C-alpha cells in the first residue's frame, strides 16, 4: 500500500508544479502590464524606479531583474527607447523645436537627450530636424 501511495505521489508531483508555475507566470504578466501601462501614461514626466517597483510590490533590485528578464533590456533603456521614438516623431512632424521635442518626450536634460539621440540615430536632433525642412 505504501509503495502504491509513493508511486501515485511521484506521478502527480510534476503536474502540481506546472500549475503553480502557470499561475505565477500569469501574475508576472499582469504586473508587467501594469508597469508598461504606467510608463506609457507617464512618459513625459520623471519616472522613478522605486515607483515602478511599488506597482509590482517588489524591491527595486528585484524589480530591475524582473524587468530585464521579461523585457530583454533594463528599465532605463526601455524608457529611453520610448522617449527617443516619441522625440523622433515630434521632430519629423516639423512642428517642434529640439527643446520642445526633448521636453515633450520626457527628457529634462538636454545634454543627455543629445547624447542618447546621437547614439541611437547617428545624428544630432538638430540634424534630424533639418532633414524635415
């Protein structure tokens, strides 16, 4: 009887683990969606890692590992990529100056904006603006 019970337990154990993993994976997806939605809504204003970590109920260091694991880049890289894309679109519209495009897309330090813009697009924001005109 004992051996039958152990065999049953052995056969059931892997299925219990799979169910637990899928539930936590669903929870992780929901937390990640909340964070991405928050970033999208607050892209123009400063976004603190501590705020994003609070949304997930994680410590800051755990949140940073969680984000990089699921998105494939750091949170700062992700936010900068979104902001740069928005700045590019604003500059390409021809209705925004470089300063306005930087501030409207969430960059509040112009030298940093120039540096990351040039790194991504291999041109300065002013050069991108003159391409439109």
